[in-house]
């Protein structure tokens, strides 16, 4: 009997020396500029001074920059080297299980200290804050991934960190809280009684499960009212998306190692940062008209800002304290059902991602959570990785692309972002495996 072994490369690993040296700023390549943030009272574009109480000047400069490449400071690159470059992997087991002619690749951001892509910007934000003498940062977290990332980065750069954690996640994931605290940060469930915004929500609904919009209001309020404290945001804003572009730049090099170019690039989208991080460097060619790559942002059906929201100016938070951002929004008072993908429960979307959807460069799709867990379990059994519930949305879309390729009898190269692991989300898997998980609930 002869045994035929197909040898196919599974992992594409870059040496440390290939870590990107610059962030890629897509604003420089847009055919139509992104609508600017507005002052809520005057409805005039805001100047840098409006953001100065919240962010250090370098991050404000990056927020409005039109410079195509922004150099990554050496100290930031040194911290990245703890886990970067991250591997690109080919999902051969999944391809076989789907019996598809498609080739599926994923960028594995779950290997970072926090377990997701979030440290890519947390490290940069901690660095730029410390460089301007900031000693204390406050933030919000949904799933806990962002809070973990900022706590880790705060520990690295000697910054005290406080995290308002959306109450439903605080209760669903007690070990995520311990994880954040292990890095020395303080965690407070939101809504809390520590801010005006939190107290107002609790007065109206003492059992509020919270939302990212509410937690942002609490963190922004604390930063704006304390001289020693600045605010850090884990998604949505341009400078955050910018820092994430290390993902896509590495992926371009790694797809080159595999001898492939993606036909479709997929990411889940909560505030839009991991999707943007993978997609934007590839989008440069699409914007230049040299490639026809498709880009797909995937969101939960119970928080469908891109697929069902309106594209208009809205506040980034619930209390209405931020500048007005032009984005796809479900309304800043929208409180999504407490689904397990806590990081995708945001009423709005990154203005830059919204703009690219509006301009027809990016497609969007929404899935209910049970369909995503089904995909995540198939991925676990074929690739050996437990995905974060957020990332399972990208896996679902990648599987559906591969099945569509099978139906059409065509080859298709699919690239998705595995934005994080689900090691702190076993209660969610437990609910799914036990048959007790419905769409639109915890
Ligand atoms: C693993 C993971 N993926 C995705 C997201 C969604 O955020 P974004 O759309 O900014 O990538 C989060 C947010 O917490 C997350 O933890």
C-alpha cells in the first residue's frame, strides 16, 4: 500500500528583523477625504485643542495626519518584539473539512500577551503618553481584551491604569478581571457610581448590563475632570486604526512568502480596529486601482451598525460628551443585547471604516451568534485554536466564502484576522455546547 502525504506549508513566520518600521496611514491615499469630527455645539470641525484634555499631542497629530507613513519609535518596536511579527497560518484542516478549492489563511493575533490585537495600539498609546509626562490612564473595556492590553502596556511603561469594564463582561468573565489586575490595573464594573454618567444610568436602570458607550462616557468623564489623567481608546479613532496596520503590513509580506494574494480580506468589526489593521495596507492597492481585492467587515446581527445603522454624525459615547463623528450608528443610546462577543457591542463604527463602506470599498455582513459559535467549534476541531467570540464572526464569514467558492467551483484565496483567543470565554462555549445559547442573549 502506498501512502501519499501532501506536504503543504502551514505557518509563515517572519523574522524579528521584518517587524514594520512605520505605520500606514490610509488617509493619505483616500480619493475622497474622510468627513471631519465636529464640535457638538457649533457643528464646526474641531481643532486639536478640543482633544487636548483627553490625549497627548502626538496622538492628536496622528489622528488628523495625512502623512502616508509614520515612523514607529524604537521603544515601541522593542515592546512589539515580545510577540511580533505574529504568524500567518494556512487553515488546511478547515479547508479539507469544507472540501473547498478555496485556500484559507489567517493572521494569528491571539499570540500577544493580552490574547488579541489590542496591544498593538496599547503599547503605542502608553509610550506616547509617557513621552509627554502622563502618569495615569483611564479606559473602558468590553470583552476585557482592551483592558488587558492597556494594563499590560501600562505596566511596561510605568503608567497607572484604571479600567471601566462593561458590567455584563465583568460578571461573565471574572478571570479576565483577575488577568487585568495581575498587570497592576484597577477594574471597576460599568455603569458605576464613580461618575455622573454612571450614576445617571444606574438611576434610570439599576440593573443595567452596561455597554461600551456607557463605559466610554465614564472613562472620558474621569479623564476630563482630572489633571493627572488622560484617556485611552481601544478602537474607533484614526490613531488606533493606524497602530493596527502592523498586522496588514506583516500579512502582505507573509502572503508573499506563501506565493499568494488574497481575493477577499475579512475581519470582525466592533469599533473597526482589527479589521482596519489587516485590511488597510491591502486596501492601498485597491484605492490605487491596481487590484480588485474584496474587503469584508463582519458584525453581530444584534449590533448591526454597518448593515442596519444610519451613516450620520453621532456621539461616540452614550452620555454625549465626545465630538460628533460621522459613522454608521445605531444611535448613541442603543444598548445591544448581552451577547458573548462583548467587544462587538458598540453602537457606532470607526469613521474611517464607515467612510470606506460608504465609498464602496468595503462590504459588510452581519451574523447571529449561534452561527458564529458553530464556525468557531469547527475551526477549533480542525485547526486546534479556540477563537474569541468576536473573532468567530470572521471565521463564519471565511467559511461561507469557502463554501461559496465550492459551489461556484472556483479557487479563492481567503484571508481573515484571528483577532484573539477565547480562553476567557469558555462560559460562552459552554453555553453553546450545552445547547443553551440563543441568538441575541448571553
Ligand atoms: C478579540 C477581539 N476582536 C475584536 C474586537 C473588536 O474590536 P475592533 O473592531 O476594534 O477590532 C475586540 C474588542 O474588544 C476583541 O477583543
